[in-house]
C-alpha cells in the first residue's frame, strides 16, 4: 500500500483550512447576539490565548510522544494506563465524543456553504411550501438546501477515497485563496469602518428570558462560540503519522493558529464596524452583507464566491479529519477494529463510509430549521464534544512534566508544566461556561453516552487479542 506523506505547508493548510471554515462566516452574527463589541473582543482574545496554550500542548506531545498519533483523544488511554479497564474505556469514550464532534461539525460547514450559495441562487431562501405532513411544512429552500448539503458531503467522500495527497492539494489551494480573500476584505473594511456601529462599546445584553447580562457573563456566553472557530487546531496532530517530519506537526499547529487568530480578530471587529448591531444580528451571511455595503453587489458576489471556495476546502479537510479519528483510534486498539480498514490508497475506507452516513443524519436538521439556527445548535454540541479530549491532552502533558518522563532538563519541565496548567484551566472554564444551559448539557451527555452500547464489543475484541 502506498503511504502518502504530508509536508509542513500541507499540514499548515489543513490546520488553517479546518479552523477558518464555517466559523468566521457565521460567527459575527452569533457573537453579536450574545455579547457587546467589548464582550466579543475579549472573548476572541481570551480564547486565542487559551487555544495557543492548547496548541503548544499538542505540539509538545507530538514531539515527545510521536508513537501516540491520531489526535488528542489517544492520550486518554495513556493517562490511565496503570488500570487497563479504565484506560480502554476512557480512550474509547474520548474517541467517541471527539468523533461525534467531527461529523457534527461537518454539517455546520456544509450548511454554511448553502447559505453563501443563496447569494447566487435566492431560491435557496424560498419559503414556498412543497407539501404538508401534519404540522410540518416542507419548504422549497429547505429541500434544496438538504439536496446540496448531501451532494457536498458525498462529493468530498469520493475525492478523499482517491488518496491523501490529492485531497490535501485541493485543501491547500482553497486555503491560500481564502487567506488572500480575507486579507482583501480586511483592507476594504478598514476604509468603511464606522465607529458609531460599535458604540456603546460596553453595553448590557438581554438573554432569552429577558434578564440583563453583564460584560463578564457575555464573555462566558461567547467563549464556546469563539472556541468553535478554533476547532481544528489539532488537525496536524491527527495526521501526525502521515507527516514527513514530526517537528512539522508542532510548527504547522502554531503557525496555523497565528494565521487564523489574525484573520478572526480582523474580520470580527471590522464586520461590527461596517454593519449596525441590528443588521448583524439578523444576517444569515454577515460577510457578504458587509462587503455589499462597502462596494455594492459586485463585492457581495466576490466574497460569496470566496466563501464557497473556502468552505469547499474546509469540507474536504473536515470529512478527512472525521474519518481519520476513529481509524487511528482503531489502530491503537481504542475503537472497533473494522474502522482500521484501508483501501489501496491507504485511506480509511470503512471509517469514511460510517462517518459520512452519520453526518447525513445530522443534515436532516436543515429540512426543518433555518441555516442560522441549525448552525448554532450544531456548533454547541460539537464544541462540547471536543473539549473533553482537549482537557485530557493538557492533563496528560501535566503528568509527563510531573513524572519527568521524556524530560532531561528541569527548566523545560517547568515551562511545559505551566503551559499544561494554563490549558487545563482554560478547558475547564469553557466546559463550565458551555454546560450552564441544561438542555445543551443533557443532549451532549446523551450523545457521549450513546457510545456505551459499543464498548462491550471493543472490550471483547481487546480481551481476544490479549489472550
């Protein structure tokens, strides 16, 4: 079997491409609903700092534990390795939750693609009813959105089946295009920035129950949404076994994060300065609306086209990521062995089919709800699913610094220990902030717990292999 390796730039493109996807196109609206301009800015800065600590943890672990490739969920098994049963269970459940986050995240990206496609084809927003079943009305726009999302998902599926390098190159081209396009948007928005749109800079907000929400509570509320924009920071770590050089994994992660953070801060703040708060909150595609306000309809078409190219690359990257996670976990004995199956191009064929079949189920959410509400729901569930593996990675890094395993110099142990402690505190903070809503918490727990039904099969296989 051929083994196609990824260099530094393709790894960096995967990191940037997977992070800078649906989030930046939809989040300016989501954030304006929950926070004032001051709250949004603080949320970005705090999240950027927290994710930087997490990125450094991933980079350190990739170098110090290169044999543990496949993503942050792999470290759960090692964290409890002295207790075989607990080790297997924690590794499996962490992989399960992380996998759910991946294919749920695919749906957010793909549904955002159709939102931006509606700029060229307004019929995608049509409220005309095709048929009615009981109290449910199937609308033209929802039906077409469902069809396009389905075609996007399975189109990416068959591209990936042909091999890693081809999929990586498409993702690379899309990533370069989006970075150039976003840079142009930032330059244009600087000239159209109206500071009255961000005033008052610090202002109270109201929640769904009509209660006043202060600045710190706004930052708490926005923390989970801003973290969604950085999900994918671990992309290079997931593909570490396919990297040409181990050190490329660490630097691709750090460079990718710096590029993404610069884009996020620039676009989020400038979009708030171009559109009024009311316009932003009610926008299904805020970047298109902002560009249209700056340079007219032609600019809107250009940014929508950029969005389509960007999201196409992100779709390929995320479908690839969602299949790679259970594949690598299965190779480590943490997932059902069928997920380790490959095709002639060394692609995880069984994992790809199952992941996309499950993503297809999530796509049904577009039939009965607007794109913005479907996006908000999915990113909350997906982000919470990611936070457990992130927390486990930080705890595992802390364990290495405490035991001294892989360390020769005490100074480096102290530095890495402080980084791991910071990443741990950050992960716990976002988990607490994100689970304050009981409905979201219970749904996330239900999705995570659903993996328990498959655990006996995994344990039986592990016992068979050890006997």
